[in-house]
């Protein structure tokens, strides 16, 4: 199984690119989705998080309060390290499990923090989706406005900026890339780049 690690900064278009690969029937493994599933109520990961962060980070129904958790992390950087120490090994273990269950020529593994977690060696090819910082901020804000249902989970401009600067720089990420998707244009251009890459990966894995 040829593993393509898809990464990029916040709002650069990873999920959009994943959806485009999905249309070509490529299996997608999504680290964000895995992270969400791992912290379901009563899960071992959520119990560890509650021990570390207190019951404040839980809603009355026992769900993880992400807004609260984000606040804690921004104010106490050492807590971020602790959260990552709980989550990252579990996420990578689950990714490996999911890879084992696949039988296609290649798969896409969307891992926003692939480079930050220094897990480049866990994939065979690093695909970076890239856009300008201005586009990142604009798109994240617009996405939040559209997703009104998740209002409680919204992030403000200051938080978007803080996230961008907590991630590796755009330049550093690009130096790690085996392939780059330029997402400064419209979605038609994006779909074309994905189609070309899909054919390239199929050819290389044939
Ligand atoms: N080329 C584009 N033109 C216009 N809007 C775009 C384009 N690419 C992505 N978007 C929009 O920008 C927003 C961010 O894209 P997406 O959610 O795919 O980014 P992401 O990298 O997955 O973000 P995150 O790091 O938060 O998971 C979405 O609302 C998406 O629909
Ligand atoms: Mg995403």
C-alpha cells in the first residue's frame, strides 16, 4: 500500500482535497476524524484528557468541550504538550490499523500536523496543499460563518493567527513536500490538480 500523506496549514484545503480524491474512489484516512472518534464520551482517551485538564473540559452530557480545551491550551502551552502526548500515539496507531484494512493501489492519509509531529517517515509520499496566509484566514472565517450549526466551536481571527504560527512555516512545509497542490485559485483548478496527481499515483503504483 502506497501511503500519500496529505498535509497543509489550517484552512489550506486538506479536507477539500481529500473529498476530491474520494471522488476518484481513493480511500481516505483522516487524522482529524480519528481524533474526534477517539474522544467520544467514556472513551479511554477522553478519560485521560479529563484527568489532565479537569472536568471543566466536559459538557454536561459528557462530550469534550473543544472551545474550553482550546482556551486552556492557548493560555498554558505545557497543557498542549500533554494533550499531544495523549492523542498523537493513539492517532498514529489507528491510522496504521486503518491502512492494514485497505487493499487499493494507494491511499490518502490526511494528517494536518504530519511535519510538526515529525512523522514524515510514516508515509511514502508527502503531498502539501498550499495557499497564502491571507487565503487561509479568509477561508477559515467564511467556513465558520457558513457552519452555523457548530457555532460553539467557532474560532476568532486571533486564534486563527495563533494556530497558523503554532504550525510549521509555509516555507518549511514546502521543503518537505514530494508534491505540492497550489490552492490559491478556484475549486476547478484544484480538481484538475487532484485528477493529474491521481493519475500519477496510479501510474507509479501500477
Ligand atoms: N480553492 C478554493 N476556493 C475557495 N474556497 C476554498 C478553496 N479551497 C477550499 N476552500 C474552502 O476553504 C475552507 C477551508 O478548506 P478546508 O476545510 O478544505 O481546509 P482544511 O485544510 O481542511 O482546514 P483545517 O486545517 O481547518 O482542517 C472550506 O470552507 C473550503 O470549502
Ligand atoms: Mg480539514
